[in-house]
């Protein structure tokens, strides 16, 4: 390693590179989702801190492992926006960080309880399996449906008494997870094709992926509205209806953008914003996540 490489890989630069490789946007949003769902589920302050910390470290492990597994492909297509592809941190340093974060995530989950640990392990296993190779297969969407389907259970399994999420929350989570996957890969379809990645969105195309993502977003909206009231529309409060209107407005914007620019990165932002909005809805309306 020459002097320039040593400067580029100074401790501060390495930490910055690892932070940049963690997919900070999705990491922050998923962590905020855990916080919002934990508040809605009535998780105690101590367990809420453990829940949020566990999810944060879990997401760091997912993001960093994704980038280190993709480093050769990112270099092949000239992804200068990727710190690992630029060489700002070594693959060994990235692997060490990803594994340490994974261990911390599982350890913190175990401190909350065995149910929370099991659910979080499923969520993380789905994400790591996607990173490790399922992203390049026709079932690339499955880890997102499974992982985000179980994600709403993390909060009620951290509460007292612990319980898994209600079926409607599994449906909403899985539908939103599918939408997240579909819009997240759209901007990279061409780069992926050059490096042998052919997942579900690549097979059905950009426009079909965008439309299917909108369908998933709509399913999530409806499930989060009628699920907490057991399907009784007359029991839907004005506040909950207001949140539905806001979520549907986001869906309309997503439709417009998807038709005009099906590979726009803003589609991912819109779907993640809708997921956060639905979580806040549960706090505002006092909806119960537990089955």
C-alpha cells in the first residue's frame, strides 16, 4: 500500500467509508420505523432503546455486507459513488464491520427477549440471503416480503406481554417490503444487467415493477387503515382517515412519477415515506399491532 492509499484509509476515512456503505438513507428510515412501531406498541423506554439499537446495528450490517459483496460489480460499472468501490476501505475492514454489527444486533435483540431475537433473526437472515445471491434470481422479491412481513412483529414482541403482530400488519409489512424492493432496484437495472444480476424486477421490466410497487403501496395503505379496527369501516376515526388520504396522495404522486420516470430514485423515497406515514398513523390513532 503506498502513501496515498494509507492516507485514504486513515481511521477517519475508513469510518466515513463504512458509514457511506451502510446505505444510510434506508438504514435511518427502517430504524425510525422501528421507533414509531415501538411507541405504538407501548414498549417500555429501556426495551424501546434496545429495540431501536438492535434494528440500527442490523441495518448497518445489511448495508455494509451488500456493498462489500457488490464491490467487484460496482467497480466494473464505474460506481464512483460507492466508498468501497473507490477503495476508501478494504473488503476485510467492511466484512469485520458488518459481522460486528450483526453480532451486536442479535445480542441486543436477545436482551429484549427470545421472541424479538427470533423475529429479528428472520428479518436479518432474509436481508443477508438477498445480498448473498437471491438478488440475482427470479425470487429476489421473496426476502423482502418475508423480512418486512415479520418486521412489524419486532415491536409487539418487545412489549409486555410479548406477542407477534396481527395478520393485517404482516400483510402491510410484506406488501410494503415488495414495493421497497421493486422501486429500489429500478435506477440500477442497466448496471445490474452488465454484471449478471437478473432478479424479479429485471425480468418484468421497469414500468411493470413500478406499477406493481404502487399496488403494494396501496395494499399496505388499506391494511393499515382497516386492520386495527377489525375490518369495521364505521370504526375508522377521522384521524386514521386523514392519514389514509395522505398515504393515498403519496401513492398518486408515485403513480405520476412512475409513468413519467419509472427508474427515478425518488420512487424509493416516496415508498419509504409512505411506510413511515403508516407507522405514525398507528401512534396517532392508538392502533394495536399485537395479534
